[in-house]
C-alpha cells in the first residue's frame, strides 16, 4: 500500500527517475493500491527496462523512508494516442474521486475486456 501522505513525494521521486532516464513524464497519480504513469517512452528505451528502473528505484526509496513497501511483480501498459493524452491526464489527476465509484479491480477488468485481453488473476 502507498500511504496517502507519501504519495506526492513518491510521484516526485518517480518523476526524478524518469528524468534521469530521459523519459518525459506527462502525469503521475494514484491511490493507496495503485499508481498510473503517463510518459512518452523514448525509442532508445524498451518498456520493461523503464518499468524495472521506475519500480526498483522507487521501492528502494520507500524502504529508505521507513515504509514497508514493494510493487507487485507485474505491470500493465497501454499506448495512448497524442489526441487522447489530455483525457488520460485528467483521468490520472482524478483517481481518488474516480475510485469512490468503482474499484480499481472492476475498472481494470473492464479495460482489459474492451481491449480483448482475458484477465489472468494469477
């Protein structure tokens, strides 16, 4: 879990990792049980490397801050067209309000279904 009072600092730390990797970070947000990152992945980096660096560096930072924390093993990634980026930014900024209406799990399952991907709960 990501403590609510730590989230702004964690988002800032993730932005710093992205900057070090020359990844333009467009938006970061989330709630206690998940985070969303919208970034423009440079063609010189592959996604799995970027995620490994973001998750690994931020996990170490959280541990150093005294927070018992680790990211889940996997991740999901979706490409977003430039015209849709503004809507995604608004969605990320409104996570707390958004998840008062439905859980992350419900929303994620629906998103996968819309994309034609079968949810594997493992």
